[in-house]
C-alpha cells in the first residue's frame, strides 16, 4: 500500500513538474525581449514591485490585493498608451490612487516604463 502511494505521488509530481515547465517554456517563447526586461522590473522589489498590490501570472510570492488583478490586459487596454498613462501616473485617473506614480516620481525611467507596458500588456 505504501509503495503504491509512493509510486502514485512520484507519478503525479512528474506530471505536475512537466506541466509547469511546459507552460513556463511556452510563456518565455512568447515574450519579446522588451517584455522580458519589463517582467524583471515588475517583479523587482526595488523597481516596480507591482505584485505587492496586484495579483498577476508569474508571481512567485503571494501577491497583495490593494489593486485589481492584472489579467486580460490586452482586451481591457486596447490602447497601449492608456496602459502606459496609468503606470506613468495613476493619480491622473484617480487622485486618491494608492498606486505610486512611477513616471512622475521617476521611480522608473521612461524606457523601463515602456518595457513594463510590454510585459503587462502580455498578461
Ligand atoms: C501600492 C499599491 C500599488 C502598486 C505598488 C502598484 N499598483 Fe497598480 N493599482 C493600484 C490600485 C489601488 C489600482 C486601482 C486604480 C487606482 O486606484 O488607480 C491600480 C491600478 C492599476 C492598473 C489599472 C488596472 C485596471 O484594471 O484598470 C494597472 C494597469 C496597474 N495598476 C499596473 C501596475 C503596475 C505595472 C505596477 C508596477 C510597476 C503597479 N500597478 C503597482 C495599486 C498599486
């Protein structure tokens, strides 16, 4: 009985790991170079730290829920410049926003914001 369980759990772990690698490989293949750089910035605690407030795919740490989950971004932000404007200064849309104005406060450079937009738009 114990042996059956061990075999079963090894089998399931293998499938699980296989799936994980398959999906991350697929994601990596789809991302452009700019989007990959953006991904690093988004998950860097000293840069974007976006998952402190937003749930999103690829987050390795438990995300915060102060902001809405960042999903289906392409459908919701057909116009990339609107997405960029939100990240550059969220207080334009909502003066009470708790989201840091990454552009206005120069937390990120213009180039870094472009890269973040590429990544977020791919979610
Ligand atoms: C301190 C919390 C906080 C951080 C950090 C933060 N956000 Fe936000 N974000 C919010 C809140 C709250 C909203 C809801 C709208 C508003 O208040 O501006 C929001 C809204 C958004 C939206 C609009 C979502 C929608 O569905 O309309 C996007 C896109 C976004 N954030 C991207 C980012 C990105 C990219 C980063 C990192 C570079 C980031 N946020 C970091 C709190 C945060």
